[in-house]
C-alpha cells in the first residue's frame, strides 16, 4: 500500500465576515451563489476530501475560480481553511503554532509560482541561495548547495548571470532550482509553467518528469491546461466552483468522466497518447463518491 503524505478531510474555505457561520449552510446543501446572495460570503472550497500519496505527481485542474489555487495554498497554510483538516503525514496542520509551521515549511515544503520572482540585482547563484542566506547558512555551504541545485536543472553554466540575461524558460528553471535547494518532501507548483511559450513549457514539463524519475518526491501541481495535467500527472483532480468533481488517472478520466463538465476538458484533444502507457490505475483504482463524483 502506498503511503499517504497528505490527507484532507472536509475542507472548506469561505471568504467574508460571516465565514464560520456559513459552514452549516453549505453542509445543509446551500449552493455558493445562494450563500453569496443571502449572506455575502464567497465560497472557494466546499467540502473537499482527498489524499495525496508519497512520491506521486498530483495535478489539480479547473477553470478560473474553481478553487484549485486556493486548495494548493491551504496545503502549507498560506491560506487558512475555514473548516476541515489537513494532515501532513500524521500531523494536523491546524495544530501547529506559527513557529512550528514555519519550521515545517523550511524543512519539508517548497513552492514554485507562475511569476519567476527572481531578485533582479542578484545573480542566478545568489537567487537560488537566498533562502539559505536568510536561514543563516554560511556562504560556502549555501553556494555549494545552490550550485548543486542549478546542476539538477541544467543551469550551472549560468550561475554568475543576472536574471535579465536569461530567457523565460531559464528563469523558471532558476525558480525550480531554488525550490529544490532544501530537498523538500513536498513541492507545490501553482501554474508554474503557464507564463512560458509552448516550447519552453514542454521543455519544463520534460525536466520535471526527469527529476521526478530520479528523486520521486511528492508534487502537487495546479494548472488550467488538461493536456499538461495528462502529460505529467499520476493522478488528476478536477474542480468546479470549489468542489472536487473527480479524481483519477488520465485513463480513468478519459474513459469514465464523472459528468459533462469533466468530459468537456477533453473536447478536441487526442487522448490516445495518455491512456496507452502503463496504467497507474492499478495502484489507485477510482472509487465512487457520494453525489456521483469519482474520487481516488
């Protein structure tokens, strides 16, 4: 049985002054539009439960406003859930103090954003080493670690370059190297490749898959691009209006979409290339969930 790194149980995120009071209405079946109209609260996550296995690439897909990025950012409590619980291994994140949470993030989690967020006045090596600098690591040790991270993404040769000298694809590689620096157990990637042109985007997807084959870390990846999800994901979660609609392998989603919303993601896509590989479904069979959705 594959070990579960993350377990999410009954997670809600509601924005608004009466957020906590809104939860019983949602649990009673009130929809998000009615809640907004009646109580002025906006629902970002609505009763999400799932698990993420150690060593898998778990991709969250949805349209704008579906809650996918909100869900990702609850995993390290950048966004605080309104109700429900997230477990990292066997630790309930809500039970951690601010100091304990910071320590967990530093030891076990890294994040890559869509924006490259490089410091323009620092060279590539200094950008990658910046987190260790803030942690008080001595220069020799942090530069050795940063150079090793750059070697992983094929950029050791530009360690002394400035960010403006790099292409968009190279800048995102620097961002990935920075995230890999601490050898995180969990890598969170929020639309990380969305700003890249198609060629660089595909190269970054290939790089991520190569690194995953070597390192087998747990990656949670948010995207609006179903083809990207099909290419890199071991399992894919489809979200709509804050709800989890279906979780499954590429083969499961293509062959048995839970509803018309899921099916529309595959319209016009040649899905055959994604369902002929060795099936991950043997490890994570889909199971029916209440309401007709399918969860893994």
